[in-house]
C-alpha cells in the first residue's frame, strides 16, 4: 500500500509539473509583423498585413504549439504610394486575390514541431486562406520573447490564380509568380 501511495504521489507530481511547465503566451499583435513579397516577371511588390491575435505554447523553454489569426483587411503594399498603392491594395483585397470581404481572416495552426537546432524548430502547420486549408512547412527560430521565420506560400493552392502562368497562357510579362514570400516576427 505504501508503494502504491508513493507511485500515486510521484505520478501526481509528474503530471502537475508538466501542467505547470505548459505556458501559453499571447503575441503582441501590434508589435508582431508580417511582411510579404509577391514577384512577377517585370518586378515585385512588397507590403505588410497585420495579426489579429495569436499565441505560442511552451513546455519549459521548448516550443510545442501555436495558433495565429491574421487580419486580411489590413493587407497593404508598402512599395507604392498614393493612387497606385490604392489600386494594388484594392486588387489584392478583391476576389481575384484574397477576397477579404468574404474572408477577412487567415489562420495558421501549428500541428507538428521538431527540434532542428538549439532554439530552431521544424514546423508543420495548417494555413487557411480563403477558407482553404493546406499544410505549410517552415523553420522557426525562437530567442527570448521573439520568434522569426521566413517561408514561401503557393497562392494557387488557395484558389488565387490571377495572372498565374500555370493556369493562363499568353500572359508574357504580365505573369505573376505563384509563390509569395512571408517574413514573420512574433513578439510575445
């Protein structure tokens, strides 16, 4: 009986320490950033989009999860100004691209994390854009209260085919490449 009580107590302490070690940290949506670059045959455009909210989950110092929501209505080009910026912003928010009236948010949910190096993780996540969820893979570096990553997304997997040379012929120098690049910095 004494051994059973000792085992039960040890099990309780182990479970309690795991629960205590699991910590969810909300991101600071205003201080966290998402920068994007979209390229075409004749050049590129770059800009930003803002987080709505999000959180990372740690067990001790090890990253074990995270969920993020992006406010797609904040999508804007930063390489243009005035009328040209307004036109591009409007087109990116239109149904040809992200359809922000119907789909005002995008989400990323971490599904699998593996250690790549000290404070660097190999992440598999579900990315949902325009109501379509597809897996993405990227490396995430964590240092202090910041996590950073850069990765590419194939827009055509989310039914964003406008100007894609893989779906339309004869576009010439109007072709827009399928991948767009994201550089993300999370502050928590």
